[in-house]
C-alpha cells in the first residue's frame, strides 16, 4: 500500500513537470478480488503553458491481464514439459537401455554357450543385478511422474521448526554414528502456506546432502535460515561440506542422474527433485558453492504458493 501511494505521488510530481506517466497496477477490491488497472497521469496546461492540474485516468484491464498471466503460465508449463521430455529421453537412452542390453546379452550367452555350472550361477547373479537396476530406473520414473500428481494435494501452513525437527529425527537414525549439527534461524518467518510433502522433500534432500557430503575430518554442520523479501520466502541451506566445482559442473548441477562426488553412495536425484518441486510451487533454486568450503542452496518460494 505504501509503495502504491509513493508511486502515485511520484507520478503526480512528474505530471506537474509536464511529463505524461502511464503504468499498470493491481488492487484488491472490497470483495477481496484482485483487479488490474492501467493508470495515466496527463498534465493540464493553460494558455500560458503552465501546468494547472493533472488528469488521472484509470482503465480496468483485469480481463486482459488475466489472459496475459494465463498465457505466461501456459508458456512456463510447456517449457517445463519440454524439460521433462528431455529428462525422460536421457533416462531411456542411457539408464534404461543399459540394464536391458545387459539382460539381452546374458540371455544370449545362456542360449548360445555351453556354460559350466559355476558360470551359469554367475550369469544368473548378473541377470538378477541387471533386473534390479532396471527396476530401480522404473521406480525413479514413477517417482518423477508422481510429482505432478501430488499438485492436487491440499495446501496447508507448514512450520519450519516442526518440519526440521521431524527430519533431524529421521536422519539421526539414517546416519547412525555420525555426529552432525543442524542449526536454524526462523525468526523472520516461521511458516509457509504450501504443499507439505514437497517442502518435506526439499528439506530432507538438502539437509541430508549437507551431512552426506561432509569433509573427511570435519563434523557436518547445516545451517538453515528463512527470510521474507516482499512476497517471497527465502530459505537458505548452508553446509561445511566438500563443496561443488560450479565452474566445471554449473550446467549439469540440476540434471537428473548427475553426481559430482563418487566417494559416497547416491543416485544423482536430490537436486533435480529439489529444483523440480520448488518450480512447481512457483519458486526457484539458487546454488552457491566452493570446493573445500561448503555449499549454500537457496530456495525461494512465493509467500502463498500457486
């Protein structure tokens, strides 16, 4: 409201200096609906070329604006779906073909060769591993496809303290024997109206990454801080882990099945899931990292998710 009043006063001042001002702005009507208006400020000039007033004109452009916003949403959806298709192409051409080719090759080996009993056992074991790899890829595909289905889930207010405590309890069991510290600063904003399952997944992936990719002789620490910038809630996850070489991996950082450290077990899905879920909530993800220093992942979400 203060920003709108300041904009109005500034426009009046400019109009009094013989400048024509025009801009668009949104307002909330008495019945709670959002309305869009186009406003113009035209100086009224007398015969002596002096400004004696300002003509303010307002046009209701709500219908036009809603069409524009809908068009932008359709465009964003198309871009996201195109990205999804690229990801699935990658899965099919690389991760799905490999175990299938392995199974075909092993079956061919059984059909065409006279194998000893020990060799037969070894082939069967390898068939089992390839089948398990194939099953894992199919599970990953189902997991990705389920993301869009979850959008139908009802929104609710989710408390950052509560969700962090719940995840820490899970990770204390998962990382048994690892002494880690998770510190929080949610003083500026404590909750968000969103999909709880998405937020839980984002917190779980980023906190567990901070613990998993720790430096060898340094206890892992993860600091989580929330802040409010306009209508955007920013949640930053900072760790003291091994870090990522962003110069080398910047274009691959959020891609599916991309891993940047092989000394710990992983599948390369965590950051992909975080980015996908944050964008479906109308937000974005920013990453900052230094090798040997640590990583900060910033998740920005609208105060009221779409």
